[in-house]
C-alpha cells in the first residue's frame, strides 16, 4: 500500500536528521539520500508493528489555522 508522508529534514554538523510529521518516526544518515532511505525503513518497521496491535487506531495530526485577537 502506498502512502504519502511529510518529512522535516535538518542537518546537524555532518548528519541529516528526518522526522515524519504524521507519526514522529525519525531517522538519520550521513547524506540526505541515506537519511530518507533510513526513514523509509523506520516507517516500515513502525507500520508493521502497528498492524500487530489490533486495537490501535492511527489518527494523523491535522494542521489548523485559527484567528486570535489578544484583548
């Protein structure tokens, strides 16, 4: 099954670090490409584990915009 996920990737010194916004899975690598591949592997392991837990419901976070006026 193909799913789309959103990553935030940052570089700290010589290491790239990725975090998946939908479920906070993260991984790292020496290059951005290796970091992304490692993150895909981490997602596979995460999702495989979630399938084993029958009662778990994965709810993806939503991004909301609100208006607020400070009194």
